[in-house]
C-alpha cells in the first residue's frame, strides 16, 4: 500500500513519506526519463492533496524536505514549481476550512450565550430565533470577528452586544433599534436612533451607559450590529415607539407605562424612548398609593380656590389638544409661606411624584431655558410645573420661558442628526409659582393674555389652619399620586367619539366667560377659563369632591386683573409720574424754600429735578426710580428699555443724564419727556373716571 493511503499514519507522516519516496526515486534514477516518472507520480491529485494539506499545517518541515530535493541533480526547476503549487494550494485549503468554520459559527444567540439576559429585559423567543451573523462568534466573553484567511479570530468586545428589536417612531417615522449588552453592572437595553447605530463616532456615546464600546472598537461593533441586523431582519420584532408622551394622531395617548387605547382594542407592542436627559421626567410620571388616599388630599384642598385652580389646570393639560385651545400659564403668586409650593405639589400629584428633587413632576425654576423646552416637548400634553421664580438664575430666563411656552414651540437643537432641525413642540399648560407675579418679569402685553395669575395665600390666611392644611396635603400627595391623571386620560380616550360634545361644552362656557369679562386682555382669558371649567366638570364627574363654593368666581376675578395693567411700561410710567406728582418737594426746582433763601434738602436727599415752569423733562434719580418700580413689581431694566424704545426718555450716550444739584453736586437722572408725562396723566385720569 502506498504511503498516501496508509490510514495508520498522520497527515504529516504521509506527506513527508511521499517526499522521502520522491527523493529516493530521484537518487536512484539513472536518466531524465526515470526522474520524470518520479515527478509524475508525486503530482497525482491524491498525493498533491495530502502534500497541500500538510503544507498548510506543517509548512516548515515540508519546506526543508523539499529544499533538499531541490539540491538534487536535475531537480531544481521542478522542486521550485512544486513548492509554488503547494503554497497556493495550502492557502486555498486554509480558506475553505475557514469558510467551513464560518458557516459552523451560525447558531442562535440563545445557544451562543450561557449567561442569558433576564426575560423581563428581552423575550427568550427573540434570543432563540436570532442567529449570530456569519463571520462572527458571540459568547459570554464578547464578540469575535473570524478571519477568512484562517488566522486567529479578532476579539472585538469583552461583553456580548446585540440587537433585540426594531422600532419606528409613530410621529416622525424615524427608525430606531433596541440594543442590548452585558456589562460589569449587568444587562442593559436601550432604544437608540438607527443613525446612531450606523456611525462609529456616535455609537461610542453608548460607552457612558457601560456598553462595551470605545473609539478603538466602534467601527467593528457597527459592522457586527449591521451584520446582525441583516442576518435577523425577519426575526427582530417590529415595535412602534415615540419620544414624547401625550396624544398620538390616532387618538391613543402615551403614558410612560402604557399606550392608552379605547376599550376593546387590543394593545400592541409599544415602547417609549425618552430623549437623553428625559428619563427621570418619564420616571416621575408614575402611580403610587391609592385613589382613595389621593381623594383624601382633594378633600383637604377642595375649599382653596387657588389649589383647585391649579388642580383643574393640571388635569386640563391633555384637554387643550381636544379643544384645539392655545397654551397658557397659571401662575400662583403671593407672600412667602402661604402654601404656593404645597398647591403645586397637589397639581403634580395628578400625574406622578411631587417630592423635591428628582424624579418629580414638580420642577424648580432653577433650570435653563433649553431644559425647559426639552421637558415641555417631552411632556407634550402633560403640564409643566415649575416652582418658585425666585430660584431662577435670571429674570430673563423667566421672561423667555413664559414667552416660549405660551407660543408652544422651542427653537430646537440643530446638531441632532447632522443638521436637521428638530423643532420642539407642545400643547399644554405651565403651572408656576413665585412671590411676585410672573408677568412682572416681562413687560410684554401679549403674555398677559396668556398668564392667569392667581394671587393670594393658597392655604388661607389663618396661620394655624393654613399650616395644618399644607402639611396634611403634602403628606397625602407624597404617598398617593398618579391616579387622577390616568382616569382623565382613560375617560378622554374612551370618549374619543364624543370629543365634539366636549368641544361644544367648551364653546358655550367660553362665550359665557367672554360676557363676564370686560377688557380686551381679560376677554382673551375666557378660553382659558373655559378649558379649566371643562376639566373641572370631568374630574368632578370622575369622583373628585366638589368644593363648597365654586372657585370660578375667584378665577374670573383673576382674569379680570390680568386685563388691568396689560400695558406694563405705561403702568410703570404712571406709577413714577404719580409718585413724582405727590412728592414734588423732593425735586430740585420744586423744593421747599427756606426763609433765608435756598431750598430745604429733603430728608432722603433729592429725588431728581423738575423745573417749576417750562420744564423740559422730569428727571428722576436712578436709585429712586428703581425703588418705585420694584415696589410695584416691575422689572426696572426691562421697563427702562421699553421707555427708551417708545421715546419716553431723553437719552444721550447713556440712558441717564448728569444733573447739577444746589451746592454743585452731580446726580444722574432718567429724564422723562413732557409728552410721556402727559400721556401717563391722561391715562390715569381716564382710569379714574372709569
Ligand atoms: N397659608 C398658610 N398659613 C400658615 N402656614 C402656612 C401656610 N401655607 C403654608 N404654610 C406653612 O409653610 C410651610 C411651607 O409651605 P409652602 O412651601 O407651600 O409655602 P410657600 O408659599 O411655597 O413658601 P415659600 O415662599 O417659602 O416658597 C408649610 O409646610 C406650612 O407649614
Ligand atoms: Mg415655595
């Protein structure tokens, strides 16, 4: 039997045996034709296969044996061409073997991993039906890329990472993928934009969530996940998702824990994918305690018109969309320790947690405008609740947030998705609190028509009763929350076909309020009051105890107030001019004359200058002016800008002018024109006649 077929021998022994036979025959050969016979034998396909396989695995020993053959007389050319042929065949052999291995590596994810993610994270069915893509190995210790040349495979990650689902955004149609990975802190699953998944630069961002990705392996991970997606296109479940809470175009409503669908309609897979930074807002909107426990809180609060006002506003937020009504702001303002924060907690408890700190539906004004836009956009049709304007970083933040909120859209961040501008939008109610009226931060008349200011002490003026009520309410709301909001949504979704009736009720109510209000600005609040009234009817029908006296008398009076001073710059001017008129002796030019000549210096110094006749301006000292404005809840900087715009100030390079006082001292004054003073007086006289 030839050495080629000897099954007792190893591959290497058989191959070396063949070469040995060849060299023996060549040594024995007496002429060229005998040498040719020896070479023809070794080139038999069977022999060549054995040689090539052995070459692939034991190249060194094979090569040295062939080298010695090459040195034999008349053999060098043939030995060299055999060496070439074997090298090529060995390479081919290696790659077929690798291809076989690559095919073998196809197995399911469930069979590849011994440590499987828990069923609450991902359904075992998905793991059992998804395959590890060709060319890759997946194991508990990470993913490996197989190399077709048979070289050792390359380790890509130290932990497994894979896709578990595909989602599309119901609103934007944007594609997202659910990515699952293991890490030292356990299994984690996130829904991310597909765009993030396909770009190495973006996917490294998952590193901060402990995903096994860094800038070193990102490109390979992207490749693996793309292969995974292609291999498992059929198996990966398709789920609808959204980035926002609130109404869907089909009349369903998204809450963090579920998609609320009309009764009788089967729920289908759905996932909420809060944008980065909004996860805690989503977590705050949850249910705890009991409905009965929360009703006790409502029982405690029901006779406070302010607490009920904010309760209606909180429950009314999702109604705006149904009623096609505009955004508005409910602002609780008044002195400290009156129960403002407590009443906002009560409003927050309609939807979820109302504690201080995160996560909570009650937020502090100590935030940025961008954060507020993002939160408003995420909450979408749920109320945004911001406590205590005093904590805002700047009065400008308050002014801008009020303005932007009222108009229902933010400017959006550009960078997302490489340049497409995502405008942030919402249709909702902002509930705010602060010591001074939120309208005092903006001198813009337009926002006044959108801010319903509820001024007073929400927990009443009796300190003992007030503090007890506040404490009881806080305690009950911290244990029982989230119930009323769910009931309102269930009601609205279930009555989708009756929304027209709700709209009719709203219109009737709005017309009634219009008739009850008389100034143009306050009449614009009729719609806001009607929204609150519709919400009140719904929640009382759902079982919330009715107050002994309707809070609407108070709410109407509050709307009436809003109309009073809608021209803030003018109202501020009136304050200053009336003060000057009542305190004329404080002005140089109108001071009290002393018997021996000269003027009596006023007790607190000169307030400015105001010539007795033919005066060119009323000059008011900056310190005095600011004090008058602040006392009346105006923002001096804003007011002065508006005055300047309206040409009410004589200005030079600065807003103030230097004025020489008796005795030669200089003082800087804001100089109001006679026309402005006359306008202020005329308005005041008209007001008084009214
Ligand atoms: N109307 C009230 N009369 C007396 N005490 C009250 C009243 N309202 C609240 N309190 C007491 O003040 C505490 C704080 O209440 P809360 O935080 O709601 O007041 P606030 O108006 O937000 O005050 P601040 O201006 O400090 O923010 C309550 O726990 C309660 O003890
Ligand atoms: Mg407070």
